[in-house]
C-alpha cells in the first residue's frame, strides 16, 4: 500500500500571499525593518519560530512577534487562502483507494487544522504532524519519521510531496521518495539543488505514483 506524506502550505493550500502579508504586518506592528518577499519565501517550510527569531531581540520579544503573526494569519486565513486547483479531488481519490495519508507541516496544529477545514480534508488526514508535535522541524527528518510511525509505514513505501527544499531535504534524510510540486511559490531551479526524486507538474500525476 502506497503512503503519501503531504506538506500543507504551497502544496495543498495556496496561502503564500497570506503568509507574506502576515510577515509584513508583524514587521510593521513591531516597527522592524522591512524585508523582501524573497527573504520570507526562502524560509517557507521551516517552523515560524525559526523564521521570526531573525528579527527578535529576546525570547519575550519573539513570543510577541509570534502572537502578532498568528492573530493576523488566523483572522485573514479563510478570506486569503484557497486550495490549488485539482489537489483536493486527488487527495480524496487517494483516500478512497485506501492509501495511507499524513499531513507533515511546519505549522502549529491550530493553523494546520484550520487549513484542512478550509480544504474540506479533515477526514482524509487523521494523521497530522505539526510544529508542536516535534522537537525539530523540517528540514530535520523527525516530522517524517513521526508520520511514518503513526501510519505504521516503512520509508521504502512512502513519498513526501512538497513545494520547498526543506520538504525535499526532510524526506531525503528520512529515506523516503520525494516529489517536488510545480505549483508552489518556488521556481524549479530553486528546488533542483535539493535533489527531489521526481517532479510533479499537476496534482493528477500523484495518482500514478
């Protein structure tokens, strides 16, 4: 039985504009120097705490930044985020085929659950490994190993589907096949260095894996 591990943002959920605006809003509220979209994009796929620590002066400051980001992100989530065309139908088809499915995301559970609810995929992903479930997030392989253990699956039968080099690195280090999707925010050239096992040009291609 095939095992599919899915990233969330940039893979299932088109939330990139929401994420970027959440960073810019946080910087404005806390009067931090403006950073480019490219700067924030480079960190997508890693835990939010790691990204925001770049502009935090202390642990207390970091917690304030995190609160501001999360409050804004959740407030605007349903209005700004949307599924990528075709991906929801593909996941539902895999579920009907009784494939083993897990969500592996760097979001906290609260945000990840909100995303799955918006996608209508809560039933399809009973196994969810989020930032608050692990000690070390992607690109460390711990989230992938934890998902495999929860599914009772072996690395040899699994594929990790993601849009960033952090996804690909985490999957590779865990010994699973990796699939880089073309519809996320990163150009193919940016992902080539991570060495994905395969490229996915459309969600329907996942059905043939």
